[in-house]
C-alpha cells in the first residue's frame, strides 16, 4: 500500500530556495515521491534521492540538459496495482481528458504539471488526471499546493490537495 507525495513545478532555486518544511515532512513519511517536472536545478533531484525512499520524476520545459539526461519525458510505473503515467505538459485544459485518455489508454492515473494550477478530474474512460500545482510558485493561485495519496488494491485513495498560505510580509 504505497503512500505518495505528488509535486511539480518546484523551480528551485529560482522561485524558492528550498521546498517548504511541510513538503519535506511529507517526503520523510511517504513511500514514493512523484515529481512532474520543472525542477530547474539538479540539486533537488539529488536531495530527494538522498532522503526519499523512492523518487520517480520527469523533466519539464524549464529543465536543462543535466535533468533531461537523468529523467524521461514520460514515466510509467505501477504502484499498489495502479498504473501511473507522468508527464510535464498535457496542453490546454479544453479537451484535456479526451486527449489524455487517447494518449494514455493503458493508464489509470496521469500525473502532470506545467500550469501550476491544481487539477483532479476523471476522463470518460476512467483515467484520473492529477496536477498538484506548485509548492513553491503559486502564480495566480491563492496558495502553494501539493498532493498526497495512497495506491492500494488497484485503486487510488486518500487523494488530498494540501495548501500552504503565502508568507505575510510585515
């Protein structure tokens, strides 16, 4: 019954110096960290690999040659009987479920990033699409976000979108 931390678009150290403490706490608690790209610097991949039980990641459009050499564009893995695919970009939100259901027909859950906007929907064929937003670069969102979930018995359960309020400047 793997527990999961799902993050994306961390943009370290450009948008933040480090992951927020609650995200690092989740890294310590979960079985698998899924990162859907836009790491920016390889240091975060190294730090997660040293601290997490398991890290699965893909490169994003802001990731340079070093990360692209170490990570795939699309990752596929089965966890707890759930077939995951992960990619950074899925295109515009209009028609996303249909496009992704066609592109990932043998997948139960598609994790993606890029927009920095949390997303949780299900395509007509049952494909679940998850975007955790960003724990470090909220852009137009009111809070920083990431997800946790559990995969067991072929089902994804306990999917939770976590929010961290921006720091107040005083």
